[in-house]
C-alpha cells in the first residue's frame, strides 16, 4: 500500500483535462475597449466599410474540399456569423476593422497597438491567442497572406515600407482557442 500511495499522483499529468469552449460573450467582453473606440470602425459594432482585406482562405488556412462535412460546418458557421458578427471556423474566429492614422478621426498605430495588447492580455485568461492580417487601400491596394502576432512589427514591415504609407489600415483580427467557441 505504501508504494501505491507514493506513486498515486505520478501519472496525473497523463489525464486529459476537459477544456470548456469559450463563449462569444466572453470574447466580446475582452474586446470591449477596442469596440468602444469610436475612431476604429469594426464589424462587431455593425459598422459598414469598404476596403481590401486578407481573404478568408488565408485567415482560416482553408483548402478547397468536396466533403459534405465541410459544407455542413460552413453552413453552421454562417449561422453563427449572422448572430455575432464573427466569421467562425472550428477553433478560430475573425472580424475586420479599419482605421486611419492620417484622416479624421485619426488614431495612431501605437494607440491601436495598446488597445490590442490589452485585448490580448484579457484573452489569455481563456487560453486564446490573437493574430492579425493586414490589407490596405479601398479600390486599389493589396493584402498580405502572412499571419502576424506582433501588431507594430506587421505595420512596420508592410504599410510603412509601402509606397503609400498614408493609406487606411484594414486589419483582420483572428482569435484562436484550443477548445473552440460556442
């Protein structure tokens, strides 16, 4: 009996911990400061805007498939999107936002970075990770298929190096959770 008691907790790390899915309301609460900022237009507030954004295939790393399961998942996710203004795929959600650092109402890249860092720290409570994709321009422009985890580095390596650094920033924010969303 003595040997059993000493080794009793030894293999506890092999037991799977059941993770709860993160609710959309929890995510919205983490993003409150970002959505409350009037100088940033975003889908979560129901704002309508035009711009060139990273494609859904890049954001969710989708590959074309003919599986019926994928069609069902896409349909169910579209239903969730209509209710919550998120695009949802398995364990990731995404939304778009746009801001400008030169037009009124202007907000600097550093201010947006601070808001996103605050959101990131709140999302870490739920084991969620946040990443970004960037596009620029409205009628003419471009987007990047690279996924960035550092917002300021993304701005420095893309827009600031482009020939038109005064273009609006079209950001796609992606939030992933290992346990999914509900």
